[in-house]
């Protein structure tokens, strides 16, 4: 059975790059009827926080990336790492290193001065200890280092990048257990992936350099290697590494900004993966189509405008009741009151096709639920003395309507235009300013009908006399 995993470090929020990695791992498992494991790599004790764990879980839940096992925390498995480390030590595949930080820094400074690659020189390898007559200092708590092969190469067939070969001469003896008994990243991830029977490791290509080290540890443990797939990074529109200034914020920031989760999932899937020319597709279609062979080897570029375009598509497709529930709190937070206002679902049905986000939809919808005084300059520009005469006649006709509907409102508007010999914009814009404090709305008669007779007439009459 195929088993994938997402293994974030809880040192911050779930960002776009991490969310895409999680999505690809999730989709691959779902495509093949496998299992998706969530693992929290929290052995960076100084930087890991419970708040970050909650943010990661919240982001994944919002995106709909449900996990089959977990969340499994590395800090709950410390004894297991020590057990495996002890095995490597017994089998002479690891050894204690007593080099201090000062020693290591002086070693690297000398290597840099000689034009060499800075790396650990293996001085505490058992054979070197014997040759040099080194004695473990009593006041230094040692780390445990992996005995990396000194010759040969490491080769693995990456499912995205193809075959990758690294000389063992480029690798040094990495620390696998810190002096405090906590595993390092490269060791913890190996033990976890083997214990959890992970068959496919899908992650960002910033981990490519870690993979040869992990492969060597796995081979030292006599384990079968998982398949690796390293996904290219995401860049900003300027070609630079994605950062906050490009919009690389928390996944939950997109929720706060009014994006729908299915739109974000759709957009993330298209960042570096494709299925023919398909731009818009459902989650079920993604699962049906997803494969690793169509992940691009080149970095993807994050485009906020494209994300808004995708979100607008899903806004149009979403049910009115769902959108109404989603924006109700936003409207209330902006000072809107629903008593006496039109049914919110009807307002949503009118406005959603022109809305890029829930935030934009709420900004438009609030005009039906909050009485806002137009800016003085807006009134001065559009509600002139001549227009006030026309507005007074319109208010009279609207108040006298036997029933209130889009058709009857439109009839009153048309009658007023004919009476005064005006074109629609000459009347519609001033009315919008008086009633909604804005110059643009959807269909004029429809928004007036939705706003209600009492509200429309009162707001027009309020502006018949110059302020």
C-alpha cells in the first residue's frame, strides 16, 4: 500500500509552499487508495510552539487535507530514536564525538583558509582516536555521529528530477543525536519514515541535499528505500524566492481574506503540476488525475491575480446559502444590522458573480444593512440642485407604489426619466450615492427593490436639502 506523509516543523504557520507539499502528498495517497500520515517534527525544542501546531492543523483542516494517521509528534518518540542510535553505535556505524563548538569552528576556518569545503574531519572516528591517542574529555557531553562511507556514491531515482548521484566524498559524518539526546532532522526523519512504512517521500527540493545522507543511514539500517519526489520551489512573480511581499502568508490568511478553500486547493495544484490544459477542476478531479510524472522540474511562480481569478470562479459556483453564512459575520463586523434588511441569500445571489472574494462580497453586501452617509465631495459631484428636483419626484412615485418589486420600481424609475427627459445614468448615479453612498451597483432597479421601500425613500429624501 502506498503511504505518504507531510511532516512540518511547528516553528511558524502553514505557508503556501508547505500547503502545496501537503496537497501533493495527500492527492498521491488518495489517488492510489493509500494512507496519508501527518507527522509533527517538533524536535527543534527552542523554536517549536504549540501555537504553530494548532496553526498547521487549522490550515490543513480548512484546505480539506484530512490525514489517516497522526498527528504523530517526534517528541513522543525520543526513546525510539535513542534505541536506533544505540543499534548503530553497537554495529560500529556511529560513534561519539567530543569536539567542542570552538574546535569545530577553528577546523572550518582552517579549511576555508586553505580553499577547502568546510566539513567535519572525522577526528573522533574510532580509528582516528586510536591513531592519535585521543582521550574523551571528562567535561564534554558528546554528540553521536553517523559513520558515513568514505568512498563510492549515493544514487537515487527522483520521481520528479530523475536520477541523482552524489559522491560520498562530498558528505561528512553528520550528527544524528545531539548531546541532550534529541535527534537531528536527518536522523529523526529516517527513523520515522521507516517505522511508519512511508513508501513515497514527496517534499520540497530544498531537501535534495539531505537525501543522500538519509539514504546512507537507511542503508546502514538495512532498510528498503522509499521513492523520493522533490518538488521545485515556488517563486514570486519577479523570479525571487517566494516571501511575504509576494503574498506568501499563512494559509489561514487567505481564509481571512475571503478565499474559498477549494479555490486555494485548485490554484496550489496548478503551481507546478498540470493535467493537459485544465485550469479549473474539483478536488475529486484532482485526485483522479494526479500523478508525479506531470510535476514540472522548473520552479512555479505565484500569481496573486491568478488566484483571485480562480477564486472568483468558485464564488460563482458556490451556493447562496453557504456564501451568506460565510459573510454574515463580516457584515456584522463592518457595522451591518440585519433587522429590516433584505434576505442575505437574495443579496448574495445578486452580487456573487462580480465578487473575487468573500471580503469583496461582504463589502458590497453591507450597503443593504448599514446606513452610510456619502462623502461630501461625492454628494456635491452627483446630487446637484437640478437633480434634487428629479429625486423628489422619484421618491414620491416610489412611496406611492401599490406593491414593491423590481418591476414596479423600474416602472417608477422609467416614468421619472421620461417626465424629466433624462437618460438612466443621470438619475441612477445620484440615487446610488444617496441610498448606498457609492456610484456603482449591480442592476439599478434590482438593488433598489432589495433595499426596500422604507430605506430607499428615506435615504433619498434625506439628501433633498443641501447639507
